C-alpha cells in the first residue's frame, strides 16, 4: 500500500488496488456459499461456540448488573431498647477489630425507620404508622471472600461475638443469598473461559483445514502469482476475506442463538432474584461489546489464515 | 553490457550434479536458444534465473543485482521485470483471457491496462478472443495467452521454456520471430527448445547444456 502511494500514485492504480480487494471479497463470499453442506459443517460449530461465549458473558453481566448493591455481606444488628449509648460505642469498637469489616454504621430508631422506608420504597406504610417499631440498628458491611465457598460465615469470631452479646436483640445477614450468587458467578466465569478456549480451538481448526484445502487446490493459481511477481501479501489477500466473511456470519447466527438461550436462563435468574425481592432487569450486550467480539474472532481467523498461507508459501515455493 | 551472469554456479538435485562450477554471461538484448538433452538442466537454468530456485553454490547476477541474496519481497519485485513462459502453462482457468493476461499489470497496479491488453492480443494474433474463458481455448491459443502474459508488462528478461511445444511449425516460427523482435527492442530473451530445425533455421546465439557445463556456441 505504502509503495503504491509512493511510486504509482494515480487514480487508476488505486482503483485497481481497490478492485482487487472487491474481487477477493466476492470470491470468498461465493466460495462460502458454493457448497451448502460444507457451509453447514463449518458455520454450525463456530456459531455454537460463539453463542456459548455470549450466553455466559451476558449472564455474568446481568448478575453483576442486577446485584450491583450486593457486593458485600450486609449484617443488620437490632439492638435492645435499653442499651446505653456508651455500650453502642463499645460494640462498634469490638466489631471494627474483627476481620474483613468494611464499614459499621449506627442508626437511631428514627434513622432506622427512614432507611427502611428508603430501601423498600414504602413511604406510605411508614408515614401511616402510629409508632416506630424499629429499634436502634447497626449495619455492618463485611467483605465476602469471593472464591472461598467453604468459608464458615456462621461460626467465625464476628458471629460468635454477635451471638453472645447481651445488648443485641437479633441480627440478620444476606450471606446465604450472596453465597448462592457467588457460586453461580464462579460457575459462569469458568464456563466463559471454557467456552472461549473452545471457540478459539474451533476457529483455528476449521479455518486451518479450510484454507489448507483451498490453497492446495489452487496451487497452480498461486504459482502463476509467484512467477508474475506477486508478493505474499497479494496472494494472502485472495484468502484473507474468507475468515472475515465466515466469522461475521457465524457471529450473527451465534448472537441470535444466544438471545434464545439467555432469555430462558434470565427467566430462571429473575425468578430466583424475585424470591429475594430483587427486581430483575435484562441487559443485553452493547454495540461496542458486539463489535469487540466480532473483532476478536476475526483477528483469530485472519491470523490463523495468514500463518497457514505463509507456511504453505514457504514450503512449496 | 552483461545482463545475466552465472559465477561458479553449482546446483545439485538429490546427489545428481546439474551444474558444477558453471560460469556464463548473457548480454542485454541477446536472443539465446537454450539447447540440450532432456534432463540436462534447461528448465533448472531458467528457474535459477527467475529465482524460483537458488543455486547450492555460486552467484547469479542479473543487471548487476545478486538475485541469490534477495529476500522474499525483493524476489517478487525482481520477478516483475522478468517474463516467464513455463513448459506447463498454468492459468486461472475459470477466468477470461483478458483477466489472465492482465495479471502482471494488476499485481504491479500499472496504468492503461485495457490498452496494453489490446496491443498484446494483437501481437499474438488473439484479437477478439479476450473475453473467452481460458478453459475454452485450444492448446495453441493457450500457449499464445501464456506468451502474451509474459510480455505485457514489457519485462527486461523473457524466459521461455518450450514456448512452441504445442504449436504448428508456422505459428512456432512467428512466435519465435516475435520474441526475436522483442530482443531487438532491448529485452534479453532465453528460449529453451528441442526444435533443432527451428534453431538452425533462425541462426541465433545458442547455449548448449551438457555434462554439468554450459557451453556458448
């Protein structure tokens, strides 16, 4: 390209260069649809692999999006009515010494009611109450040890302290819910990695085999290009559009497939979250994410194609 | 002025010496008949000049450029100045004569492609055949398309391996005369052939290859 502009800058030369790109694109598009059975055998595995990646990615994205306020364990302590103020400070001081504590917030009876009203959007109910049923409250946020599913959240030093403190009436934690979501997320992350590896292997295998067959059956044509002085880049261009056209098509099919699968799983996740009174809202992949995904698979396809052709040119000519 | 120079070139194929310590010079504008028995190394000689193969030892200079030391891209650029007619002519079979002939120009992104195609088709007597698909051509027509493809980009060197193999005597003679004419315009032409009658009749320079040696006659 650089040489083209340096030495032979003319409209006709540029047109000839562009025309070659156009011809290569058309040739590869035709090549893909020439044999429907071959097309079917190539497109199906790649599309399935792409849809698996998309499904796991969309589900992780949705879980993260819907549980944006559920990153840490939240423990709510209801204190006894007769607790002196200096004991509240003692409790806070003791809790802050425990492991993995992120924050400790104290709320008076009135503040507790306001917070309840705010979190649950129940202003009408709260405003009509003749008395305040809530006691003084402490809300503790504790870091969740993400990948340690077996961590004992019930028999650790903080929980033992809460159980044995005479001024704590009761306490509740969302840890069971968090453990379940972390477990699901961990499985989905592992599945995403597996699906990505599967996709890369499928792409490399399919494109490697297809390009090998194509260049071997067009050996004479490539020989012509060599003897008339075509550079490797010119010969490669003849086949380079194949992975681009193929992967773009596979992404479209994989995306449609992923939509059906994610809707099914999203319903299950929605039901699960609804049982914890969390409103589920579905979030699809964005345009930028789709472009990045297409770009990623095209890069793998083009690189594989380039390596196969280069090896062929180096070995046979 | 020396165009092609072999300096102590050795080429060995699986233990069999094709050339051994061979040196020869070919001047610019020369028309050379390359003769020798089958398997003597005529095709290897042409493949060495076209850089399709490298010598095991020695150096080959073309227009003072050592083609044995070029990298892949430089070899490709060098081949743009060489016109090659091979023994087995290969084409893009499902495309037209025009497309096949224009390939060297397309690869180099040259100008005025259509005008050059018309001129070269006229030269090889294939007027009005440009839009025919290669598969539909006779052996003689295919040979002439190969010649047209080799000369369309006005190469400095034309290498022809049995270019008249599939042609009748009259057409063979006219093709060789055309190559001689191109040499008179400054191109260096090397033609490997078996047709000794033609060689004797046209009285041009001869290089004979025999017993690992190249002898200029």
